[in-house]
């Protein structure tokens, strides 16, 4: 069986909220993604990570572009990189891209389906809704205390 996960992460990968703000924002997520019409609630996971952790789009990833030379970066290169850090996370997001050898941030790559890195995440499992609207993201950011972005994964 496959799952869809709609994640809310801070725009600054290093930033983490306090517990109270995280709880308020998780409650907001439950209101905005109420689940199935037969009363089944969605599962919402709130996580703090010790290191920078990938929040990727899973099977939705179609292409990665280099922000410096514009070349397409092999998604296998990215998958191998994530796998090599799956247990310990990332100390830094600086990486040398294989296309032009330039140092850049993993967070700056051009992902076709958004991907990100974070030390905090609210993950909404099988939300039975599409993307959050821009005004929803502003409300999430105001409630959390920091601007946010969304990642939609299919796993």
C-alpha cells in the first residue's frame, strides 16, 4: 500500500519551534486536513530532529536542476546521497553538484516536486486534500512563529 504525506517545514532548515507553538500548529493542521468524510482522522506526526533531515517528495520526484548551470542532475545521485545519510542526517547542506562541480546547498537545488531539509516537521499522513493554499501557509507560519513551506510525498 502507498501513502501520501503532506509535510510542513520551516523555510530555514535549522530552525525549530517551542513545544507550545508546535502543538498549536499541529492542531491547525488537523483542522485544515480533517481526514476522510466517514470521520476517520488523519495521522499527524510532529518531529524534532537533531540534525538536518531530508523531507523529500518520494516517488513524486521527477527532476532535479542545478541552480548554477541549469543542467539536470541524476535523481539516482540524490537518492544515493540521501541513503548515505539516512541514519545520521546532514551536518551541512553544502554539496558539490556532479554536473558542474560547483558547491551549492542541497536546499537550493531546483526540485521538480518540492523537497526540503529540516530539523522540525509536521507530517500529515494521507490528508485527503491537495496542497495548502498560500494563505494557509501564512497562517501556519504565524502560528508556528516562522515562515514555512510544504512538501508532498508519495511513498
